[in-house]
């Protein structure tokens, strides 16, 4: 069996949504000190929908593929759907990752969550606290 699925290799060799959104509405950066992977996600949000998403990732094939797939999964989605994205969904969309590379899909989830939290912090009126 190959180490990586065809989808992982495709997203690694031809990553989608690479780059920076200069006027991003939300930016999130996460890293894993153990493996050295760093991911940064940029979100452009209009009408509670992710209109554009870009990423920069320093890391292995799994990290780049996870970032790429995660952006594809949330682009065009409502914020609540993007907030619900899990690392398991990212790994499944890639047709699996080796167990010792699952942390890469976790980083992708965390980078998106961090960018969404940044957006919330900048736009508290759109996320009123209710008790």
C-alpha cells in the first residue's frame, strides 16, 4: 500500500488556494513544535459566508495537502458550517492519512478555527453573547 492516497499527492503537488489575502477578515496561525509544521489561514467573509480562503503552510506533504483540502471544504460555506469542520472530515476527504500524520489534519482544523476566532474578535456585533 502507498504511504499517501492519490488525493493527498494531488493536493500536495497541486495545492489549491495557496497565498495571502491582504485584507483578510480573519487570520489564524497555528504550529506544531514536535514536527515543525506551521499553517496560516486567511478568510474573506461576506454575509456570513466564506467567500475566499487562502493558506500558507510550512511543512510536510500531509500538512500541505491537509491545508489545501481544508480550504476547499470551507470555501463558499456558511460560518457555522466552517466552524463545524473537523480534522476527521479533512482526513476522510483526502482518502485517509497515515496515523502518524493525523496531526496535520488537526492543524488544518485548528488554523481554520483560529481564523474564525480572529474574525469573531474583530466583529463582536455579529456574535452577540447570549445567556
